[in-house]
């Protein structure tokens, strides 16, 4: 195994050394440092820095694009020949030379395309003097189809950049490698969980302190309660979309189950060591985690329900956590609010896909009721929805629709089968009073 530290100015030498495929197979870690011509903050020299960084990355990707799929770890760093540590300390230059601010690195061209690298399985961007703008990090990651791990600390730090203080929309999609084998042990759990989730903490801080109105996190996204915890409001957030992974950033599972109840998708003999190793490495499907883990999943959903009540302008929220490939055990949550001319409607909806099972805790239902503004709703055994409301002089009507026989009846409870859906709503009265709906759906 070989570890190499090279500057972009050494790329020609690097190409010559690894011109033979046999040598390429020995490379496990490449520390690639892009050389910048200056460390100035003046406009012309800033543009030169951006172009130098972009060229350094393009040149590296062009070289590595022919390497095949051996699986190396890549670290990308940035430095200037004038940085402290790359030249002797010269006091004659004055202290201000070493203390002057260094700006973030941006893309110099919107049309800079990178070839795909099949040889890189891990990317690390260390905490360095110069931050990469989030768009630059996305540009680097977008051409790594086999990447299995990324260090999110650089992206988390980039999201704290002062340049984003006026951000109104943020869309992030990180394609995480979710193990196909649910028995796979990913890594050591973070003892500071969830407070050690730097990326989700940074996004939450951004939503709390900027005029952020639209936030979309997909990929699937490695979510944790760190995205919602705290007491500060999300004052401007209106539209929130989360496509969540069933794993946390430190490898904890949101789903559990019994491995013996679910057959492996691929069977193999004990003598087939190659497939056996693949199963241990999480590369052969064995989807036995089919039920939400009460401790993990409830904590996440509770934190999200609490955060909703700190989002005064929220109009739409969509959350889904699905087992991709099959999707049979996915759980969806929707919230929507509309303000037509004469009435207001708020609606929460939970959807369970086919074989999914989840008993919603009372404390989460209470938090949803705080948002929707409707009291007297409980859910038991995923089948019975009990509803009650006080009938005052305004004569609000509580109705439940049983879609199996298309009848509308006014009752206090209705028992559902997996093939039925129940709507519970407080309808607008004759005086134009606010209309607020809570919908709990079990879809088969």
C-alpha cells in the first residue's frame, strides 16, 4: 500500500510514476494539494486563485479517470506558496502579511465538467485556512460514482460562511452509500450523538439565522435530531423537504427487525467465499430491518414535531424514510397549510407503505395537534383512530369517511383495515370559521 502527498505542480511527475497499472493498484491514499499563485484578497488575484484551483482539480480528475476501479482514498487541500508552513517565517514582511484574511474558493466557470472517477471510494476535505464554497464541494463530489464515504465537516463549515447570510433557498443532495445488508456494522458510534452531527447542526443554524425559506435535503439524507433540536425558531422557513436515509451519520439504524424472518435476496454456499465476504461488507441485500426502532425513530420524529411548532411561516413539509429498492416499509409524513380568501386549512398526514408498521406515540400526536390546532386525537395499534371535539354554539361538525363503502357518518371512532383510509376533519362553519384538518392515512 502506498500513501502519496503531491502538489498540483507535481502532477506531471505523479503521472510518470503511476504510468504502469501495477503501480496504480498499490495507491491507497492520495493527498492532493492544489497550489494557488497568491494569498491576496484583491479582486484580480482572487479570480486567479479560483481559476488555479479549478484547473488543479480538472487536471487531477483527467489523470485519474483512466485508472479503473481499485478504490483509493482522496484528500483535497489548498495552499499558496506564501502560506505559513510552506516558506520560512520572514518578519521583515510584517505581521499583517500573515494575518490578512483569506477568502473562500469559488468556481470560476459554471460550465466546468469533470470526468467520472471510478477509482476513488473516499473523499476528505480537511479543515483548512481556505474554505470551499458549497457549490465547489458539490462539483467535486458529483463525479465520484463509487464514493462510499465523505467527510462532511468541510461542507458543514462552508455552510457557516458569511457569504450565505442572505441565502433564501438551499438544495443539497448527497448520495450516501447505504449498506444493502442490514447486518452490516458501519462504524463506531459517536458518543456525542446527535450533537456530533456537524453537517445537520450547520444547516439548522443557517435556517435559524438566515432568511432561508426553502430547504431540500435528499440523497437519501443522513438525518439526525441535530437538524431539529434546540429552542430557537426557524423564522422564515416555508418549504421543507427531506428524503431521509435509514442510517445516521455515525452508523445507527432507524429500523430494526429479526434477520430470521426475512430471507436473503441471494443465497450462496459456505464454500463461496467471495459472496460471503460481500455479505459481511454489506454488498449483498438482506433487508431484515422492516420496523422502526422505537428509541431511534421516535426521537427523530418527536424532534421534528417540536421543530414544526417553531416554524411560524411553514406552509409545506414532506418527510420520507423508505427502504430503497423495495420501498415496502417506507414511512411518509406530510404537512400542508393553505390560506384561501375566506378560510385557512392546516393538514398533517402520515402514510405507511404496504408492509410498514408504526404505532405513533401519544407525545408526537400531541405535538402535531399543537400545530394543526385540533384536540382529542389518539392512535392505537395502527388500526383504531379515536376522535372527539366539543360541540359549541358554532356547531362544528366532526366527520369520518369510511372509503370502503363510501358512507359518511358522524361518530366518535372508526376501526380501519389496511385497505381503508380515514379522514378526520373539522369543517368550516357557516360563519367562515377556520377549517383545520388532521388526516391519518394507512395506505395499502
